[in-house]
C-alpha cells in the first residue's frame, strides 16, 4: 500500500512531464501532416506558418518598427547637420577637381566659401524636405509587414524552429518541467484524498 501511495505522485509527475514534452514538440513536429484515421496530425508551426508570418509582420510594423519610427530617428537636427557637413566636404572636393588650375587659389576659396554659405542657409530646409519626401514615398512603397512576412515564409522550417528554440528555450523547458510539477501536485492530491476517504 505504501509503495502505491508513493508511486501515484511519481507516475502523475512523469505523465505531466511527458505530456508537456510532447505538447512542446508538437509546436514543431510533425513537419508534414500524418493522417490518423479520423484526424490529421500536424505541428502547429508548420500548419500555421503563413498565419504566424502574417501576424508577426503586422506586429513588427504596427507595434515595433514602422517607417515613421525610422524617419523620426533620421530626421533630427543632428543627423541633418551631419548630412549637410558631408555634402559640403563633397562639394569642396568636387570644386577643387573641376575648377581649372589657372584660377587663383584665393578665387577658388571665395567661390567655395560662398557656396558653403548658401548651402548652410538653404540646406537645412532642403535636407528636411528630402527626408520628408523619402518618408512619404517609402510609407507608400515599402511595407515592413510584407518584408517580415516574406522573410519568415522563406525560412526553412528547421531554421525557424532553431530560431524559436534559441530565443525561448528556457521558457519551453520550464513548461516541460512545470508539467511534471503539476503532475506531482495532482498525484499528492490524489493520495491525500485516498487518506481522507479510504475505500
């Protein structure tokens, strides 16, 4: 009788653990459907891959990273200033290469400084307008949702499984162990009931 009372929680823990291990495995396996008389056995990820990809794309675009978010990071005074400074360096180098060597250095310097002054006055607004045009154009033409969806759908199922395991392995292992713990608790409750209400 004592052995039975000990075995009940242990067997319940084992059943709970194995059940959760199978449930976690069935997220990914089987990769191809298996017909079992009245129903089809198919892993959750392989079966719903396109829905997962679509939902992930929507989540990324709407909650994590949108074109507007990107341009909000790009269209700042600091970034615009760096762009303008780079344009001025390129313009100065281009002028030095284009203007004939016959023109005195002082004249080249005056031309360069004048262009730089004009550029400094006008460039801030021009760069801002270009960035805003880029935002409008890319918002219409580039769909982050579609890019993410296509990428996820392009992954091999093994790659996708490995990615998910690499990100959530501790949590999936915890779910498996939790099945054993819950099974043990249920077994202990059963033994307690047997003590309280003996047959």
